[in-house]
C-alpha cells in the first residue's frame, strides 16, 4: 500500500482493539501534496483513533507514527464528502 502521509504522535489512551493518538500538525503540512486528503492540515492538534490488532503493545505516552495509505484516504473522502452530497439527490 502506498503511504500518502505520515504523522508523529503520542498515545493518549489504549482500549481493547484501538489506540488513541494525539497528532500535532507542523508547518510542513502546507507544502504536502496530500494535505487535502488527510485532514490533519486544518488544525494544530487532533486525536485519531487507530484500530490495531496489537493494541496490547502500546501504553499512554508512547511516541508513534501514524501512516495514512492512499486507498483509505480516498475512501474517507468518498464517505465524508461524496456520499452526503449524492444522498439528497437520490432522495428526490
């Protein structure tokens, strides 16, 4: 899978099957070609919930890197923007 963005972050919570990671956007986002797809560029701090099978290996305070692959980035754009735009048209 092709990675379009990587963001360093800090684990803020660990729950069964998921890890919450606080991401801090840096000034480099403005020059990133994927800034419109990843959604991290519009705010300074974000917390993302990452599903993972090895969640037991993480603890609060761990420094991690969150990667976004191209296919999931495009799927998220489809779900967040395209489907809500098409739904009212189909309801007519």
